[in-house]
C-alpha cells in the first residue's frame, strides 16, 4: 500500500490531515483573520514525504504541482474544512501579521490513536504563501513543504473551486472542491 501511495503521490485517507493543512495555504477566516489573498488561479508546488512505521523512508523529492481557481466561496469552504467541517478533524490556526501556526488532531484513519499535525504558514504577500507541516500517528508520519503563487485570473472556462494540474502554463481540471466536499458548503 505504501509503495502505491508513494508512486502516485496522491492524498490518501491517511494523509487527510496533512492535506487539510495544505489547504491552509488557501484558507481565509479561521480562529484568526488571515490576510486577504487575490482571487484567481493559484499554483502550489508541494514536497510531500509519507512514511509508514517499519518501512524504509520516503526519499522521493519530486514536487507535486497543483492548481486551484479560488474566490471567496472556495475560501469559505476551505476555512470550514480546516475548522472541522469535514468530520472529526479540525485545525487550530493562530498568529498575526504574516506568520501563523497550525495545530490539530483527528482519529488515525489506520486505527489505534490520533494523527497530530503541526505547521506554519508564512504569507509573503497576497500573491505568495509558504507552508510547512508535519503529521504523526502511531502508524505513519508525513511532512509537507509548499509554495503557492497567484499566477493570474482563472483561465476562460475554469470555475472557482476547480482543482487540477498546471503544466507549461496550461490548467487541466481534475475535480472541483465544491463537488469533493458538498457538506462543507
């Protein structure tokens, strides 16, 4: 299972909390009011390491590049997800200015304990954000380092919430956050 996850570099159930902390890159209002960001197309490059207990470490340093068309409605969905709107997990974000800390826990999807996340968001400007997070549980650990940049208005035909890849200046949709998390609307 671990090898399949590492090859695909997809977010699994065991990486949900780490993934939700990545959502912090795009969030708007939580326990604190994060500085405003520009609506439009944001591209993030994430280095994700996922390690299962008792297995060799994940040493793949290939970044995962994702894109999302954002606006106030998608920011609200992401804020609700981070605050616990997706179920039994919630993240606490504290800070001021341009630096914020992330902490949270949820049941380990593999059973037998909690998955705990800690991280930091640094908003360099309203068009550039840096985030780091670490998640641990009795069965696994993961780390995410991400850089997100606003690249402009959403391309024609790309709707707020559309997520996908951005390669050579071309957006390719894979899903929409509004469809993926309908209960968070």
